[in-house]
């Protein structure tokens, strides 16, 4: 199974810890990508929660309730959406620490209202005992930039239109509330 | 609790039978309304599934899978969306047979690919042993037309932007997959 997520996506935050817990047993591949270019290609110029404020208000309340149910300390960030580009480049390096890094960065943004800039990313990597400068240098390499572009193009080609998305072969599941369905699907194959 | 639904809404179909089963115990009020005028007021000119074909394809697949899980004989109607106006006027009469009528009409549209015009509605009412002509005459009365307009205006005023929507006081739950959350919320009060 593949877990496709965007670092700015609220519902990706909401599901990441559950995915991390299931990753080894279910051999889940983490696939950070950028939703922005996909929205743009579909003529969507603003995040759905911003384009429709009535729906947006509902989304924040829904997130609060679901976070409470999972026991997460969610709070609405003072800035939304934050730019996910650098974080996505860091996670596109496909290192074994990517799930842990992803969960920590999601929590920084959606629980502690911290930014997703180079300073905060370096702080998270350092907390994890990782050489932050080296990882950030690689994140800014042409190789990794290209890899992330390819990933995003691949997501679009496969019909991904939102995040989180779970792919089991060609079978697509969209939303934090479809993760368990995706797991069931993967396990009945 | 209130169950707000539109007869053209796929996910309203998907939840209606579960709501019917829980209606008496949980004192659920059935609130048919029209989503069209609300979309229009928000500048949405086409049903979301049509406006974004990539997302639309996903929706049909998601519906198939969820229907299978519930054991429902869902199949994609040859015409979508069908005009829900007359059905909504029939159900706005708030008679005790509204839940049963609603479920039957949803199944006609989303399982048997039947229309929602006066003939089909009359056939369903007749199957139920109800005087179809009398109900249809009342559905076309000024009183009922106005009542449905007021209902739809009320839905918009309360922040409803999609269907199905469950309201527990001011607490809103949107989507067939939030019905059980809404029930939990109602019962913890």
C-alpha cells in the first residue's frame, strides 16, 4: 500500500500517526507529494477550505472532533496553509526516518503552531539525532527537486486529487476516514 | 437529531436505511431540502462530482465499495443527478410514512435506475398503500412549496453546505460516514 500525503494537508496530519503504527506490518510506502500543482491543473486556485468558507468552518470543527476522538492535541494553526515544499523535499529522500520525521513535522504545524521553514525543519531533524544540514543540502539538490516533481506528476497521472490518498494497486481510498478501509482491502488481497 | 437530505444526493441514499433503522429510538427528524439553491448561492454551478471529473470517478467507486460493505445493491444511475424537486415536496409533508417513502425512492433511483418523476413517485406511494393522487396534489400546493423553500433557507442559514447533514443542536456532521459520530454525540448529551 502507498500513503500519499501533503505536509499542508489537515487530514494527512490526522491520519499520519495511525499509518506510522501500521507501516511495518503492512509494508506501507510513504509518498509525500504536492497537492498545489494538481489543484492548479484542475483549475482550483485556492485550498477547498478557503474557497468555500462555510465548508471551511465545518472542516476545522470536524478536525477538532476527530482529533479529540483519537486523543490528539490538535489546534488550528495561525497560518494556513503553510508552504509544504521544503518538508516534502526532505521526506522525498525516502530514508527510514521519513515516517517519524513526517509525524513530528505534522505535530509541530498542527499541534504547536510551528512553521515549516528551514529553521523548524532543522530543529525537528536535530531532535531526532539527524545531521540537519546534510539533509537540508540534499533536499535542495537538483536530484531531489526532480524526484518530487516526478512524484507529483505520478500522483496526478494516477488520478490522485486530494490528500491523504491510499493506493492499493490501482484501488484508491481518499481521506483519513478511509485508511481502515484501505487496510482491509490490502489484507483481503 | 435532524437528518437533512436531498433526494439527488448519492451519499444521502447510502445512509438513509441506517437512519431509518435508528429513527424511533433516537427521535431523528427527517428534513428533506434542496441542495441546488445552496450551491447556487455559493457560486457552485454544477454538482461537485460533475465539476471535477477526476473526483467524480472516485466518488462512484467509493459509493460502490461502501454499498457493497453495507450489502446494498447500488448501481450508478444512467441519469445523474435526477431532479429532486417533486420528491422533496412529497417528503416535506412530514407524514409518518416519510422515512419509508424516502428509502424506497432512493432505492428506485440508485438501485433500479428509475426516474423521480410524478409517475414513479405515484408508483412508490401506491406500493406503500397510500393514496398517491392526494399526496401529489398536496405536494403541488402553495403551502407545501413554501414550506420546502423555508426549509432550504433554514438549511442555508444554519450553515448546511452538503448532504447528508446531521444536526445535533448546532453541532453539524456531514456525510454518510459521520452518521455514527452524530449518534454518539446525541447520546452523550
